[in-house]
């Protein structure tokens, strides 16, 4: 950089090459995510099928090539594993980009997509559906009652926060604390119901909270993918404003942007997007907080690419952990925490000198 | 809102005016702390009488006073007094004292952590103590593996030992890497807690429903199991650690200004941070291994104090130490009132705490700046914290 400091054109060229590099890394991550979905999707079928069978099933459905024998094989690969892998990618992406936005607008490295209390509201909804059999939407039973409850109640904390923002001027730190307060309330409520439930219902509610990707199929896919794509696109459209937010509230004011308004819109967008995802998959932790940090550590803090990079890294993380989870027959959250935790620590320690944090 | 609005205009030109204002500033805080102490003792006196037995406030006070004076009752002659004394001393008293000690420890810890980690979201469990403790407890409950003895003490021992593991990692990081930022510390804590909670979840998923229930129950903070044996251990641990933390409070104001300012004021930032992290981890580990995770108090008490007193840490820490017990006693009393519906204090704490928390955040006074010493009289503000290196 210093070399070019004399000439204006040199600086511009240097900046362009810097951007190009980030763009390349970003695209690399996205390609990696797509590859992950393709490579890992057939990786672990509990039926004893060979790895390549998965691709002949895929070929049959997409290009009409000769189908492998057996309806069962077809069902496993086409109806179970493929939607699961694709959903995992989009869920991971949505959570990661949500986490990234939250960390930027709240300027807090601990923020994650659930900071507004979404997870606690959803958990409460799921718990009352599982343990008490209560459905907020009349007529629904079973899994759909859980999903509807989780979605409706996950919006309550977010709505409360939005109301607070509308009627009061609050700093980001106070806003987060409001979210935490609401989160504790709902958390306590679901703990009470879990405590009073019989052990098998408790186990069900507990498992719901761990996050699960096995229940997503072609039928829930449009909801998850659609919301994620729309939400992420809108967030990416706001990336310039978000990067202004990085310079603090006063900085944003001097650049002609109302930080409260940006915060408000981002909160609303993220909440809606994450609420849909959470309703279907339960609260999958880790990816939302760690993926943005991984991007920040490897790529720097250029907001536009950071958002896109978070999406890609989140997708890679969740698809890869889900593949491992399938092999080991464990919840995906466990895999991510146990493998990803130390990995994250390692990267953190290696990179601690570079001051990439907001 | 200008900070001058709710205070008489200072007269910075006269030295006398400044001194008077500073004195009244100190006086208000001391008064508040005294008020909290009184509130704590009254609540304590009331709380011991809440049990299945019908007792008035004075019965409880008399029972305590008589025991201290060495008066004993005969079971046949004065059955009412005998049973009052028996219930108070054997059943409610250890639990009430437990609430006082745990509340004080967790609140002080939270207050110190928020300053040291420079994050209003920090609480005693931020560095991963709780995840380690839960892992240890689950190891004993689910797999039956424990260091030393079996049963309850095995769980306590395991929880204590494993609670120290995540903090040990973070503290070693702080020691090895000079100039590590609080953000990195928090993230390291987060990473380690994810690791441990992942392992815990692994155990909980693989076990049967009944064992899952009992390990789930362990995690919800409860004071029901505290007896005289355990109270001494908790008290000793908390007292020593709190004393050490109290000695560091004068550096905390400097630390709250940021690392660079603190260093330029002559504070050895790393040393202070190191001491506080070690001491508070130890204290929380002791408390946690006996009670399970009592959440929120470490966040609520310091924030309440800050919203009332302002951010001067010389007073925030002692005031938190008194407000924590008041809140936890209150929650525990409610939990004993509702004995038949079985609500552990950890849950009551969250129910009671979150509305209060939201109120102080959204109430008028909550809007003051809470993390800098900006409400101090002008001359002692950032430009001259004379207490920092005295």
C-alpha cells in the first residue's frame, strides 16, 4: 500500500485489487458451500448404499438417466438427504448473515441472530406444544403445531424490542439488554413447563431446543429457502448503510444516515428471517455467532463481502456438520460445538494480533 | 439530557464548592449502601420465618436471637418456641444464608466482570464456568464418573473441578498472550463453553429420559440442598474472594476508561485483569457447584446499582454485594412461598428479575450513561481519577 501512496491512481488501483481479492475469497466461499452440498449430500445414508448411488439418483431426477434399482434408494436420496443438505445450507447461511448483521448493528461481538430473544420465544412455543399439547393456531397438531407455535411466539420478543425502539431512544447496549431481559423471561417460562412435564416430554422439548435438520423435507423447503433468499437479498442491499454503522452512531450521523432507523430495519428483517428458520429447525446455535467471526478473521471487515462471506461460511459449517451428524447419528448442534469450538479457539489464538474486531 | 439538569449547578471556580459537591456525591452513595444493608437484614429476618410453619416476623427474630444468646428450650415445656427454633435453625437458616452468600458472590462477580471484560452483557458465567460445571455434574449424574467420593459430593466435586477448566484456558491465554483484548477473551470463553456444552448435550441425548430429567434439574439453580455443611464452604470461598475483589475496586474505575488510559494512569492492566478473572472464577465455581446455575443475578444486580448510583466502581461493587442478596433472598422467599408448585429459585429469579431489569432499562433513570464515570463531579472525571493509583 505504501508503495503507491504518492499517486492517486496507484491508491485506486491498490484499493481495487484489495476489493478484487475479497471478492475472490467471497466467491470461493460460495463455491465451497455449493460443493459441500453436492459432495456431502450423499455421504452418509444409513442404508448401506455406495456413495455414487446418490449421484445416479440425482442424475435420474434431473436429466432422466437410468435410475438405480429400488424405490427405497430413491426415497432416501431424493426425498430425505437432498432436501436436508440444501436446507442445511440455507439455514446455516440465514443464521450466519443474521448474526453478522446483529454484530454490526449492536456493535457487540457476542451478538448472534437470537440476541433479540427469538430463540427463547420459539423455545417457549415449542415447549408448550410438546409438553402441554397447546396449539396457538387452532386445529393444528403434532409437528405443525410446534412449528406454528414456535414461529408466532418467536416474534413476540422481537416485537417487544421493536416497540421499545419506536417509543424510546435507546443505545445499542441497552437494546441488547432489553432483549436479554425478555429472553430470560421466556426462558424461565419454558423451564417451568419442562420441569413440570413428564420425562419423555421433557426429553422431546430438550431435543427440539438442540436444533434438528432431519425433519425438513421438500414440503418445508420453499418456506425456508424463500425467506432466506429474500431476507439475505434485502440485507445485502443495505450493506452500504451497514458499513456506515461500523463507524459508530455519531459517525453514521455525520454521514447522513440515521443509525436508529438502520438498526430498526435490520432488526425487523433479521427477526423475520430467523423466526422462520427457527420454527422449522429449532435453535441451532454456534453458527450465527462464529461464522461472522471466522469471516472477519480471514477476510477483514469490508461489510459487503463480510455479509456474503458469512452466508457462505455459515452454509459450509452447517452442511459439513450435518454430514458428520448423519454419520455419527448425533444432533447437529453437538457436532458443531464439539468440533467447531476448539477450531474457533485455534483461529482466534492464531489471529489475535490483527485487530479485526469492531 | 444534560447531566446538569438533575443536579444543582456546580461551582467549579471555588475549591470549597467543589469539595462540598464531592462530599454530597460520596454521602449519597454511602447512604444508599447503608439502606441496602438494612433492607438485607430485614428481609433476612422475614425470610427465615417462611416455611410450612406459622410464624410471625418477631418469632423468627427471637429464634435467631435466642440461639445466638445461647438460650435453649425444652421440647415438652415450650413446644412452640422449641419447634420455631428447630425449623428456623435447621431448615430455613442455612438456605437463607446460602441465598445471602451466593447472591453477594454472584453479584460482585458480575459487576467486576462487566468492567474487566468491558461489556455490559458480561456476567459471572461469561468465561464458560457454567458450561464446565454442568459438564462435570452430568459426568457424575449420567456416566457415574467422579473424582473422589460417590453421590452428591461426587457431583459437587466434579462440578467444581470442571468449572475451573474453561476459565483456566482463558486465563492461560491472558497470561501467555500479552495485550489480549477483552473481546478476544470473551470469544475464547464462548468457544470453550460451546465445546463443553456440546459434550454435555452429547451425554444428555444418549441417556434415558429419567436421567435426563435429573441432570436437567441440576442445571436449574436451587438453594434447597444447602445445609450447614455446605454453607461454610461457600461462605469461606466467597468471603476470601470478595475481599480480594474489594481491594481491586480502586483500579476498576481506571480500567473502565479503556486499557490505554488505565495504563497511562499507572495501572497494570494485565495484572488487575488477571487477578480479577482468577478470583471470580474460583468464587463462581464454588457457588455453582453447590447450587447449580442461578442465572441473571450477576447481570441484574450490577445494572440496577449502576442505574441508581452511577458507574463509580468504588461504590458499585459494595452496593452490588448487598443488592445481590436482597434480590436472591426475595426470589428464594417467593420460591418457598410457592413450595407446593415446585419452583426452584433459579426460575423465580428469572421471572422476578426480567421485569425489574426491563423497568430499570426503560425507566427514566436507566438512560444515564452507565459505563463511564460521567456522573462524577467534573474535576474527578476522566481527567483526574485521583483514586486510581493511590
